[in-house]
């Protein structure tokens, strides 16, 4: 016969209500009473009914991680870190892809798309500042990335502008004077704009400017990185002496094209990416890349969401920027 909460209460010499308070981790239980109840639970082998607890608390134990795609390895690594941070807090993470669609992102913000979850962590690329007014009141949500919305919406960001500035200074210090910007799309979304602005400002410090023919647009994929470099070389345009790719996928595609054409890296062209995905460390040559602190990004976002769900203070500000480092490897030495 299963052990009941009543059995635990009798063994611990407390009321059934006190046992319920301990099971639900309510803060207003004296430490000695809490310990006595926990000892009785262990001695009797009592296992709380998780489903009943979630119903009483109006929670499911599910949180959503909403990302634009998984083609870029960065989002897979972000998902891994979110799952690791959420598990000790008792959450199961559901993954939702928006494919950068604005309407899907708005549905997440309004709570319409994830009605069975306790809250959501979203990497949004299509939202606008004024969209914050469309958030469903009371629905816990944390944004990760560059976009900051109007209203009391928690946010964890990466200093993209400062990181790109560091890339420019690194290349200039290495004697590079004619860099290509690969994946230049400043009018598409804020992340692209911040990275482009930071890099161009860093060049301007040294009195340098990127010619228009070296501002190369396109999706941030390996295929586009390879094709863009191949087309530039085939057209006989002047060679850059460096390539700053807006993410590692573009950079890895560029490395492939340069190798196929016999262009030496870094002797002829230095290459730098962004995100520091695992492949960057094992490419040939290994890829210099900006490494955002994804672990801190994920753990901070989960802590912010947990605070909103439970009401337990996390001690965090509502807007937090995590750090980064420039991992210098063979492709730019």
C-alpha cells in the first residue's frame, strides 16, 4: 500500500498541511520542522505525486526554448546549455523553431504558441521594440540576443558590437588593411547591424574603410560563405587580405572555397568567424572566432525565467550582458 501524506504527518508529529508545505518547498517552515518531515519521508519511502503538485501550483514543469533555426550550430549549443541549466530546477525543455518568422515570434510573446509551458526563453530576430506591448500579462518570458523590447521583459544579451570591434582591432594589429565583411546584412536584423557597426568602427579607428565590393551579403550559412568567396575570386575582383564572417558557418564555407582555389590561410587571407562553435576548433586551419559565454547566457536566462515562474528572487537585474572572448587560432595568426 502506497505511503500517504497523512502517514508522513503522523510519523513526523506534524499536520498534513505542514507536510504539504515542505513538499511544495514553501519558505515559511521552521528548519527543524522541515528536517523532521524530510526524515519521515525518507524513512517511509514517501514519493510526492508530481502531477498533483503541478496541478495545485498551476504549473507543468515544462519550459520552451524558442530559436530561429538549428542550421547554425550556435543554437544547438545554446539548447544544450539551457537544458543543463534547467534540469536541476526540475524543468523539461521543449524546443520550438520559428524560422525567423515574425508571426510565430509574436505568438510566443503573447503566450499563444506555448500554452502548456510555464514560460519561454526566446532568441528573437524579427521582433521590434514596440512588440513588447503584445506580451501576454503574467506569462514568464526571457529574451536572449540583441533585441530589447518595451516594457518589463527580461533580457540577456551578447555584446556583439564590442566583440566585432575586437575582431577589427585584432586584424589591424596583424597588418590587415583590406578586409571583406561576409554576411553583411545590417538592415535585416539587429544582430547583423551591431556586428557590422562594431567591425567598421574598429577599422575607422585605424583610418581604414571597407570598399563596397567587399561588403558581401547573403544568408549566414556554409553554402553562402563558400559561394560568395568563389564568386568573388572567379570575377577577378581584388583579393581581400582578411575576411570577417558574421558567423562561423559563413567562415567555414569561406575556408573551404579558399582551400579549393589554393589561397593560403592566413598567409594570403586571414579568416575570423563569430560564435566559436565546436567545428571552429577542428577545421583546417583552425578558425579564429568570437566566443560568447553561452553557458552564462543560458544559466542567466533560466534563472530569470525561474524567478518569474516561482516568485523567488534571483538577485539578477532584468537586463544582463554576458561576456565574450576572442579565440585566436591558426586562421588569423
